[in-house]
């Protein structure tokens, strides 16, 4: 098992932890129903560069909306999406962090309107259609092959030891659900994420254009409690938005393991720490296990 | 199997449905991961008369709060709780339905404040302490023995046929979670219900005194989609608050079964239709299966 992980301290930390909590006669035994593991998605289970896969999905939708309604063609973010003007999109985010939310709010409003007032089943159909042929812009592979093989193998390894694995992501819950089964073997009922409000009408559940919650940072432990009702004993993340989930897991009354995936592999994936600086500091302070993609993973993708 | 169910059309409807959806070569086959069954709790899985069990829990808490803080002693609903003045409580609800929410709002405010600003684990501890010795006021049994044996047997029967069973209740999600395992074999992650907002602080998740959602009526299909991400093929309820959940299930693209528990057994439990009138009308119109406690159940409780 864990053949896509190189031998070394990281793999040992995982194997030792799982050995301890599953040793029935040992002092650290945790009953199977309490063996809950939570995984961030973007950057932890699959690629998040050069842009979130969900953002690619949304940009294609903006373009489609502009084609259907020419009055949108010269408005942002439809114009940027149609012209593939990623600078406008990048600037909107940069300006947001500089305190100017003008463009960011325009983008957020369009995101919430992109799939408004359709049934949840129709929404799932659009996502399946996207993943049927969308490819990663630089890695020369379909998005459905952008999951990290060592993490998928870890999920199987944990399940083989009685764990139940959940995704707890800032990404859209109902965006992820149709694809987490094929990619990671995680069913829709174990996907926790951001969501728009839903509304019931005439025997169907419809999307709205209101944000219900953004599942990031301190919201992650709250949403996972809402969904699971147990404190996890293993958490894996890769960015500042995962700190509270890792912290919450670390404070378990049981032994626990915290994994932080470090993107340090420019050859096989990407090399960046932007957005993860604080989580790396916390990992060093708290003794969390940093997973080096470059050193700890024998392979990154399954093919 | 189903030995606590009398032979007759209701039991046949259940057995026939399960036979159809599990027959691999048949036209109605549903894959195991799609076999989702949802159960209301109060009045469907356990007693809700003479008052909701959760209300008893809250009244004891009000009394405790009034003992700790004498300034509450003469205020409602603490006064009613201390004096066991159930008329005030009943009137508050009656007046609510007559359009006067004065007392109802006082009661609701106290309910939200009853367990405010404690960790979710401490909250679970209070619930376990309540169920350790609280008894039903008229049925001469502990609350932990107030689950309906035929429904628990049904849950096991469904699980034995590859179904996954969830509770989807108007009751408090985190009130039910500690007890649904021992009572029904349903773990916390499969309990959907009403909830106060939660907030993260210092590695813990705390209760707040804000209602996050009241999981009743049209909210039930929304909350169950949030939690499960699949449309159920079996739903069981007993009141007007279950209509939309039954309707949502009935509109599945798969074969589906709707059960409506009718309380018509004054000898063994209670006899009432108040609050269920509309659901009974809908059941007649839509062809849902009405479960007569008196005629369909060989036993009501397991002892």
C-alpha cells in the first residue's frame, strides 16, 4: 500500500498514525465510527493552478451566456470571459486584496447568477457535460485526470483501515459532487463545500443566486460539524483557508494527524506557496506534517 | 423479517417495493448508492405526545436556568416551566396559529438561548445526561424506549437491502444526534434537522442563539439535498410538515415509496390527526401508503 508515496518521514507518520488508532489493544485506539478524515479539495486532492477548475467552468458559462444574450457581450465579466482576458479577472482579485471590491463584486454577482433557477439535477447535468471534455490548460490532461494519485491512494488506505473520508472544500459543494465519485471514490453525501441557497418548488429543488455559505477558514469546522457531527481525527489541506480545520482536528481528544500539502514540484505540477504562507507557519509551530509533492510523492498523477 | 408488522396491504406494499428496486434483472432496479430512505422523527420514529421530547428537555433547562438566576423566576417561559404550567405553553402555540405571536416569540427566544455559547461536545453531554434518566410522562417508559419497534425494524430491513437511511426532522439536529445511534442505529452524520448557527473559536465549535434553519415543510427537501445530494426513493412522515419531502420523493425518476404514519392507537400510543390533516388528504390524492399504528403494527414498542 501507499506505493505512490516515497519512503521517508511523511509516509512513516501516516502509517504510524493509522497503526496506532487501529490497534485494538493499544492506548490510542479509536473506534471505526470515530475515524473521520477530512480533505480540502483544490490544491489538496487536485490541481488549483493556473486557476481553480471551477473558475474555468464558470468562465465557459459566462461566454455561453454572452453568446445567448448579446447585451452581456460588453459587460464584465462576460467580456473578459469571451475575450479570454484573464488579466481583468486576476486584477479583480488583486484589487480585492488591496481593499477595492468594485470588480470583485461584479465577478461574484455573475458567479451567483451563472446557474440560477435550475433544478439541482439540471445543475449536475451541466457539470457532467463540462467534465466530459474539458482539459487542463497546461498539464495536457483532462480535468478528470488532475486528481493526485497519492492522495487518492491515501483515501483508499484510510478506508481500508475503517476510516470514513469526506471532502471539506471552499469549492462549490454541488459543483464537486458529480465528479468526486469517479475521481476519488467519495460519494455526494460526503462532499462538504460552499453553496448557494436552494429553494423548493413543485416537487423540485432549485438553485438561487444567493450565497448560502462560503466554506473557508473558520467556516470549515462549522460546516463539517453541520454535516458530520463528529470531530475528525485526520485533516489534510494546503492553504491558509485550511488552518482552522487543521486546528479543530488537532484539538481532538483522540490522537490526530494533520497533513499540509506543499506545492514544490514545478516539474510535475506547480511550485508556489502564495496563499499558504500562514498555514506553513502554523504547521511548523504545531508540528503538522508537511507533505512535499516533490520529495514525498513517487508519482503525482495516476497515468 | 418485519415480524412487528401485521400481514396486510401496508406490509405488502413495503416488501413489494423493496423487492422491485433490488431485483437486478428487473425494470425497476435502483443501484444501492441511490437507495436513499428518509425518515421524519417526531411521530414517525418516536412519540411526540403529549409534547415533543425536545420540549421536555428544554423545559427542564428553563427550570434549571431559573434556579441558577432568580431574576428569571417570574418571567416567561421560565415561570411556566418552573410551575409546570403547560397551559401557558399550549396557549402560546394556539395564539401563534391565531396570529398572535407575542408569547410564541418569548418562548422561541428562550429556546434559542437555552444552550447558547457552549461547545458542541458540551451540548451533546447535556443531551446524554437528559436521556440517562428522563421518562415519558404517561407511557411509563424511559424516552430511550419510545422509539417505534416496527419503524426500527423497517430501517434494519432497508439497510439489509442496500438502503442508506437518514433522519430528516423538524427537531434539533444536534439534539437528536447523541440518541439516534442507540435508538435507531442511525449515526450522527445521517441526522438532518433544525439547527442554531454555530461559530468557530479557539479550536472549538460553539452554539449561538441564532436560528440557522427550521427544517420543516418545504425546507426538508432543501436540507436533505444539502446533506445527501441525492433524491430519496423512500420517505416516511406523519404530519403536514412532511408533505414536501414526500412529494419530492414521489417525483423521483426511480420507483419510490411514501409512508405516512397514522396515529390511531389510543390503547398502545395516542390517537390524533391534528397537524396531519393536510398530509392525509395528500396521501389519499397521491396514493401514498398510510400506516395505521393500530392495524399494521403487531407491536408498537420493543418491550
